[in-house]
């Protein structure tokens, strides 16, 4: 084998680093895309959380006691690992796609393909949905905060904002 050949799959050390949140080289983007957004991605991510948890909890089973005590020592720790690995699965996969410079919406690609006929039949029956543009990141946060602000309250620039100090029980604007 040639030393200058570009790797498309991670070796063991790269895989361990990747499982801990590290970034792989750009030559492995197709592998990362398939790993995080392909078939079986949810199962793979849950296994990557379960294996270290089981390895950490395995020594508890070496303590000489009954099965009931073993279960009562390990299940209260293992069940939240499994629960949170499932609950935060898409969040972590979106983050890792972004870390590798890929579109985070790839996480839902298989679901969109699977349900495309449902959305198409909806459009044929009721027409297109009135679309509100989908925002992400700071734009989404800004729109959320703006939605919380009372409509009669104007927000000006930094020159119009002043600090409020409490002096003698009454508030005084300092500007």
C-alpha cells in the first residue's frame, strides 16, 4: 500500500477521538455523513454511549451480592444514560455534522425522503403550507427575543439606552 493514499475511513484512534467529539479530516466527510445521517445512525450513536456506560458499571457486578442489589446499583445509572442518549441523539448528530462542515439538516434527510409522499399528498389536497421562513442560530434567537418584547416598547441604539441606578428609593436614569 502507498503511504500517500488518502484514507476515507477512520482508524481506531481517530474513531475514538471522533466518538468523543473530535473532528476527522476532510477526506472522511462521506463516511461522517453516512455515520451521522445514514441508515442506523441513531442506533450507532446510542451504542457509542451505552458501551462506555456498561464498561464503567461492569465492576459493580464483581461485588459479591444478590442480583437485586446488582440491579439496584447499576440500573439507576444505566437507564438515564440510555434515556438521554436517545433524547439528545439528534442534537449531538446535528452538532457533529456542523463540526465537520456539513449541513445539520442532513439528520432528517431519511425521514424527509420517507415522508415525502405524505407531504406531497397534503399539498395536492390543501395547497402549499403558508411558509414562515425557517431561521437558525442568532437570527432565530433574535426573532424569539423580539417576540417577547411588548409591541409598544421601542428598542433604540446604544446611545438611547441608559443605565438605571437606584438612589434614595427612586430610580434615576443615568445617561
